[in-house]
């Protein structure tokens, strides 16, 4: 056994001497050889995904902010002549949009809605596809020319279009009695509006597919919304949203059902639970039991002889074939003018 062990050890020693160790720069040479392949596989550009909901909510918040500023500005001029500010409504909206642009985009800051949604504008033309992972924070802001064209399109374009529409409607360019030039201008405005709406709809479909450029102006200027900070998340209180949705649905249900309810029947059902016993007192006999006002054209419900307004009594009798008096719950079979003859066609 000892002889075999010595033989195996001598053979292994001879084998190691046959395979010398690698040179010192072998690892470095291998790294230089494999680095281009590793870079092409693992460092491809990853497209940035910006939340579409954040972008749409930012636009909605900007609209709400402009409406709030407009409401406050209208209150300042509330003491002026009524209707005077309505004539200059397009100028007022353009002025507010210009203020928002001046103190946000012009000074390289996000608009109020974009700031709440952690978004900012980036010049997509200056972002070159490089071999690294993009987080959405890279890239410069808008250039001076992009800012100016953004102001011209959003502020000036909307103002000019609003004034053209109001002027053409006031001059009635679309009437058949107008001259051919006015009618052609009207049809041209209608076609431009239709083309813009169709293009906006197409841009919306592309935005929902790719998540880039929520409006035609942003697409034309290559101004893309990206994240402004990596440490800010969008937080939504779903509990508050659920309460708001429930309240809206409940109010719409009440608006739908209340006109269908018979107020007199409901009052009769709730009368035993009412603590106010003075409704049938002698002091209230002169008031109409429906509108609780002094009847201008008093009519009597027969046979109970209780006094009503003509309009209140006639509408109740027309709405219900078995209308009962709101005071005594006796069926009304006819109406009579106070101090006149009876009218038997109450039903």
C-alpha cells in the first residue's frame, strides 16, 4: 500500500509540472476579450415608463388650478357692472394661463399639476440613446425656443381660437343669408376644428399605447413628461375617493326619486312622528298647506272646505286621481273658488 501511495503522489507531481500556472495578466486579457459581449447584452437601453394616470391627473389639476384662480379674480371685480367681465372672459383666461406659464415653465419649474404628480418637462431631442439604464431623471429641460412656442400654442392659440369662434357666432357667418366669403370662412373653421379633434383623438390613442406626449403640442415640441424626483411617490387616498363616489351616487339617486314621491302622502305617514302640532291650528288655516304661503288666488277643497292656492290644489288633483286634503286627509272631489261656485272637474 505504501508503494502504491508513493507512486500516485509521484505521478500527480509530474502532472502538475506538465501544466504550468497561467500568466499574471490572464484575467485582465479575458476581461478585455469578453467586455464588449457583456456590454451589448446587459447594458441595452431600457425605455422609460411614466405613469399615464399621473400625466392625465396632472393635466386635470392644472385645469382646476386655473379655474380656482379665475374664481378668485372674478371676486375681485364683483363690484363692477354686472356682465362687464363676461365680455373679456377669453382675455382673462389667457392672462391666467400666461401667469401659470411665466412662473412655472419659463423658469424651468413644473406646473402646479405636474409638481403634485412628481413630473417635469424634458427635451426629448437632447436625450441620446446611450448604453446605460435610463431612469427617467436624465436629460435637460426645455430650451428657450420650446418654452416660447409652448406659450404661443397654449396661451395665444387658445385665445385666438376662442375669439374667432365668438366673433363668427356673433356675426352669424354660418347663416344661409350671409355672403359666400363669410360662409366659406365658417365652413373652414368647422373643418379645422374637426381635424384638430380627430388628431387629438389619434394622439390620445397613441398616448395610451406608448405613454408619451399626452397632447399634440407636446408631441410637436418633443416635450416629454418625466419624473422629477426619485424619492417622491404619488399617494392617493382611496378611502376619500370611495366616500366621494358614494355621496355622488346617493345624491343623484335622491334627485331622481324625490320628484316621484307624493309629498302629501309622505307627510301623512310622518305626521304621527312629528312633534309640531301647530300645523292644524286656527292660525294656519289662512295659509296654503302645500306651499305654506298666503294664497293669492284662494280655492277651497270640497267637501272639507280647506283653503289652498289654485296652482297647488290644481296640480295635486291633476297628478293624483285620489288626492286627499293635506290637513284632514279627506278625499277631494271638487274645487271651488273662495266665495264662488264649485268646480266638479277637479279630478
